């Protein structure tokens, strides 16, 4: 039996379908993980920005450096 006819085309197509499904699935998983990481970082930022700072934090050299670096961005 020759695979050059119409049955051969279906065989080639059916062998590509699982690979395409796998690639689409991996792309979707990557996008969901990126969104999950962004949501986690946003939650941490919200917690940090809404938390009350003690007065000593404003004199901390690291905090002053952080304010300088964010002012440039």
C-alpha cells in the first residue's frame, strides 16, 4: 500500500495534530504561569505599599537608595 494517495495525506496530518496540541498546551501553561507570577508580585507590592512603616524606616540607607532608584525609573 502506497502512502502517496489521499490516505497518506491523512496520515501525515494526523501525526502533526498531537504535536500541535502539545505546543498549544505548553504555550497556554507558560502564559498562565507568567500571569500567576505577576499576580503574586502585585500582591506583594500591595502589601508593602499599604503596610505602615515605622519612623526608623525613613532613615534607613537602603530605603533612601530604593526611593532614589524608583524616582529615576
